[in-house]
């Protein structure tokens, strides 16, 4: 008899559990209006775009639900009411839309959705030598042929909340090698344990390389950024032997008096072309002459500072020639020549 009693209890428990399971799976859901797109409108998953971004939003309820009031908070400091509303976003950012629905019995339900207004994509990245034992300084050395490129600060950021996302990175390492990274797809096995926004690349030889990153966002827009890096230990003497004064060609110069307060100061603008086989810095010397052909002022200037000008680059410069021995109005010609070169 005891065994039968326990058996009956077990059977009843199983039956109640099954009933609860059925009710939990198939019973009526809790009331609540959920945020949805209007009929024929943009799906909520695609509420992302450039400003101004206009969206039609709808409170979706089950047939028979008695909603008395729909209240919208668009997340940008503005509000609205009604089952269907149209709102326009004008500023870049991610906005949390909230729909508060009030029912005839006084119950209140809140639902949320994200709207992302995109700006201009920015393919920024940093580049540095990569040494595996960088936490052991005595095992590290400069001149590494392996470099690390970090694009974690690109815009748009990789975010679980925002609907504006970077979808693809294309790296051109400047030595003929390229790498395409699809951010919303599978990553190659070599990058499983690393960030998809970081790429390591080993160069076959020391040299000066121009690295290019092209970013594509999920709206189809792109941005491209380049950096010139010096890989390995370059022999400065050998590089200097490859650079001659006549490898740099000064373009047509423009000069004029700066302003009334600086009557003896002349603004000089122009370009200088690097036709050498390597990137190098250049020093320019400007000389002003009067009507008799006598020099009345001179000035030397490194237009790129302590930075190399890339191979084939036509570099635009601008500087001042001040403290002339005669008023600037008496200057008839200004000559700019290359006076020195150096590889940094």
C-alpha cells in the first residue's frame, strides 16, 4: 500500500509538471507592446544610417490587447505618443528608443530598441615594431622585421549595442602582401586567439614601406589611411649616398608680403618633389633680391622637420622670410634652392 501511495504521488507530480510545461510553452504571453517597424517600413534590425535618418516606429501588440496609451522616448531628448510615430534623427550617435505601453487594467510594459546614426568612417591605425619578448627588455632589440598594426581605434567601433559597424579591413603592407579581414564572418585559424583588429606582418627585408588600411562599414562607405614606416636597421651612410641635392626639385614658388604689421616679412609657398630612391628630409634656402640683384635677406628651413619625405611625394611647404635689410616692397625676386638633404 505504501508503494502504491508513493507511485500515485509520482504520477501526479509528473502530470502537474507536464501541465505546467504545456501552459508555459503554449499559454498566453504577458501583455506588452513591442517596438516594431511600420507596415512597409525599415526593419528594426536595419535602423542605422546617415543623418538625417527618418524612421516609422510602431507598437506591436497581440490582437485583443487593450492598450490605452503608447508613450515614446526617442533617446535624443524628444518624445511622442501614439501607436505609430515617425521620428527623424539629425545627429551622429546611438540612441535607445523606449516604448512605454499602458493597459486598461493599469499595467505598464516597457520595450527598447537601438537606432544608430552613422558618421564618416575613419580608418585610423597605429604601427610599431613587434618583439615577442617585449616584457623582457634585455631580449628585445630595435630593427625588428615584424611589425604590429592596430586598428582597434577605427570608427565605427566593434560594438554589441551599436548597429553601425565596421565590416571589413583591407591591409596593404607596402611589400606586395595584403590581408583582408571580414569582421562579421569567420576569421582564419591564425587569428582565432587574437583581435581581428590587429595584424602582425613580417617583412622580408629592411626598408621603407607605405602601409595602407582601407575600412568598409555596413553602409558601404569606405575610408583609407596610409603610414610610412622604416623597417629594420637601415644603414644611414648608404642611404645618404643614394640621396643627392638634385634629387629634390623645387616647384614654382609664390611669395608675397605677409601683412601690414610685418612689412619686412615675406610669406613663401611652394612644393618640393622627392625624386630620390629613398625617403629623405630636405633643407631649403630662400633668398630675396632687390631691383639691383643684391641679396637682402635669407632663411633656411626644413619643411618636414625631422621627418622623411616619401619617395615620389611632391611636398607642399610654407615659411616666412623676415628681417630683410630693405622694406619688403623693394624685393623683386625670391629664390628657393635645396641646400641640404638627410635620411632620418
